[in-house]
C-alpha cells in the first residue's frame, strides 16, 4: 500500500523524533527527557494524591497567599497563631523545642547563614583554601547524604556545578554500580545495569547486611549481570582520571571483570579471609570513558559503587541519597560504611534529612536525638577531623480545609530539633527551610512561573532544586569568605558542654 505524502511526512518525522532515544550520543536532540518528567513524582507517598485532589480549592476562593513571609508587607499576610500551627497529631507535637520553632517561623531569609556551633567547618574551609590556591593534590571532597531529592541529584547536582565552576572539577564522585530504585539519577552520567540483587535499609527486607558508603549493595553470581557507566561528551562529569571501585571482601567471594573502553579486561577477586569493605583503583587517561563491570561466575560478588575522580585540584561532590531515607536508616550503616568513609576521606559530610520524618504520626524526641547523635559519632569515629553539617529539610505543604497550601506543622519543629542537635553535638547547621522563604514557601513556589515544586508540595521541580542547590553553595561560599577574612578562623560558637556530655554517655 502506498502512503500519501502527508502520512509519509508524519512517519519520517516520528522516526527522527524517537531516534535519539536509542542512540546515547544523540541524547541532546531528545524532544522530551523522561527522566526529568517522572523523577520528581517517583518518590510520592501513598497519600500524595489526597493532598492534591481530595480538598480542591473552591471555585470562588480567593488567591492563595503565603502564611508567613517576612519580606511581605504585614497587611498582605495571613499569619496563623502559634497555637493553631502547633496542634494536631504529628511528629514533634510534644518535643521540647516549641519556643525554638517559633523563632524558626519568624526568621527572615537575610538572617540565614551556616551556623557553626563547634568551629566544625574549619577543616572544610582549610581544604577549600588549599584547593583555591591550586596546591598539588588539593582536592576538597564532600559527601552529601539525604533523601529523595538527593537520590535524584537534584539539589546536590546544582551545588556541585557551582562549586566546581569556582574551584575546579576533580571528578563526579561516588555513584552506585546500578540503579537501586527508579528515582536514581546523576547529572552528567549515563548508567545501566541488570542482574543485580539490591539490598538497602530503605527497601523491603533490607534491615540487615552491609551497605557500603551509599547505603545499598549489589550482589550477583551470573556473568550475565553487568553495569555500564559512561561519562558525558562534555560538561560536568565529562572527564575521569581514576575509578575507585568499592566492594565487599568475603570468604569464597567471586571475581569480577572490569573493562574500560576497549582496553584489555582486568580481573579482580573479592575472596578474603575476613568480611570487610575493600576498594580497588584503576587509573585511566584523563578524559571521557565507559566503564563496564561483570561477575565472572565463580562465586557471589557484592559491589557498592564506584567513585570517579581526577588528579587536578578541585572539588569532588558525592551524592548519596536514599529514596524515602531518614536518619534512622543511616543508623543501620556501620562497619563497611565507616571503612568506606575512610577510603573517601571527605572534608565535609552533609546530613540532609527530615522530609520523610515530617510525615510520621509518631516519633519520640529521645529516639530522634539518639539516631542523629549515633550517626554523628560514627562519622567522627571514621573521620575525626572532618566537618559535619546538618542541612534542614525544605518546606513541605498540604491543603488545609479551605484548600490553601500551608506548611505542615511538623516542619518547623523538625528544623528546630535539628538546630538543637547541631548545637549539642558541636557541628554546623544550615536552615534550608528559612533560606528558601520559611512558612508558606510551597504555596509561593507552586504558584510561581516556572513552577518550583511538584504537585505533592514536597518535592522540588528541577528548577526549584537548582535554587536550593544554589542556596547551599552560596552559604558555603559565604562561610569560606568569612573564614579567609578572619585569617583562617571563621566566627563560630565554641563547642557546648552538652556535646561533651552526649559523647561521653554514648561510650
């Protein structure tokens, strides 16, 4: 049957439209990047649709207004009383930080900076200073742990780009061997894999085992299992000079084969008399490469991930997000995690949780404090000199009975609790919630053009995440400038006696 000219044109156009999706080198010609479409929605909770559609705004309702925004004139803001804000059943209801939460609510964006409660940022700023001076081997490393936006490299990707633009690109950093869940993405990296059994505390049945640096392990026996990681042709992540492959050494462990581009294969055994984390490094010519890893079939192989680095001075930013992650999940990380932290030697460790906890119906304050303290102490066990920064959660919204998008009550209390923990442990704190605008931010971001938050009023859009990454990077840069102005000593609050007492009681 002969096609008409119109149908022939449509057929040719359709063929050209789908062609880039099957040829990685043509990805920049994709009409629609599906990763950007589904990524913000992949981590929705089971009640997300209820928050959006169950209580729609009445047709005759007035426009949505912010519940609190210090920069807006008082007469235009409908600000709720503290009593109405801090009622109901939610995490943090009876936590002893109510007064601190009121202070969080009233904070303006121009008051926000990194609060260094124990001169904790000094090590990071000193490393950044050596990097800025281009001293040989001066690589500043950051490990950013967090929940779903970090799993998608949405906030961390923007921060990485800004810091590497200013201080130099020393490589993309750590990534998993394969995708542990659908919503896992890294800026500037293409990855694929199959045949791996994934174990993580955030996955069903994953409460035990060894998880490595990023909180997930990948096990396989069959040589048909594989992982392929490819750098982009240009831009961020386009060059690598060394691959550090992290794996689980164990008795009767199998072997795996590594291919870099078309170079000869290299074989490595995971067999060991003891069970522990291990790492093997492969040096390559600085530039773009494709890495492929497969088990040989002679026993179980457990891999954690691979770090992409370069030798030139600059910044390396490890994105270590857990889908649905909380601080409690991180308490399941121990021996292998500590060993991998020591392999990576980050100068700054960021703990960025709270969004998922904000949806809990119940969480004792003492349990929350213990979890955070335990994680901080394990970081100090692995890296006594490293800087530690608690990064507060974003705003999170829900529709009230009138259909307005309002901040859920647990968010400012969680922020206040994290600030209290930072003060007690003598670490640094960044108030993301206040920096992005505080109460009612999700309403403003949802109504903005372009929209900065998705329809669940929880996850930022790609554009919104870029703003959050910029807020973090700029706060770090501001602290660094203060450090230099004060002759290598940024203004900070001395470590509190509470931190010393907490550390002693944990021993």
